[in-house]
C-alpha cells in the first residue's frame, strides 16, 4: 500500500492542507483528484444519452405491469357471489360430437364473450399481461 497526497482546498482559511489517502498499488503511479474534479470531467451530453438508453432498455426489458387487483373474473356474472358452471357429461359429449373437428374448448381466462366456451380472448389477455392461460380442450 502506498500513500498518495491529495491537495484539497480549505474554504475558511484558503490554506491547502495535505490529505493522505492509502491505496493499494501494483505497477502504475496513481493520482487521485477530488470528487468534484472527476465530476467536472463528465460530458453532460454523454450522460444524457446513457440515461436515455437506460430508460429505453428498462421499458423494453422489464415485465409489463399486470393487473394486481386480485380479481380474475372481470365481467362474467358479477352479480352472483360465486360462478360455478355446471355441464353434464351428456351435454359435453353432444357439443363435442356436433363440432366439425370433434373438439370443444372451455374458457379458463374469464374473458370469453361466449363463456363458458372459449372464443380465443385469452390470446389478447396473455399478450397484455404476460400470462399463459389457455382453454380446457376436450376431444373425442
């Protein structure tokens, strides 16, 4: 460790006392200036560009704000204390049998306009919230 002297100004007496700072040193002679000298060397345009790039990256890379209200169901049967959709097995078999592809999809995102059947609303919901919900798919 070597001692490096930093000349600092004493505002009250205009004297310039020596201040010693201990630093570890390997091969090069180090000189330390005051923090104000260092700050005065910074280019304001470069700092503004760096901050701007940082803000843009933060907006692009940070997760989007999600609805944290705690409610999953935004609008379906809100006048009811609890929504429980009952589908007898026979009805499900009939719906699957009548479909062209032998498949029926039930909504699990609570945003379908054809609830309880899926209308694909989960795609927009997932994109806007970062969620990954999808329908319950029943096949023949």
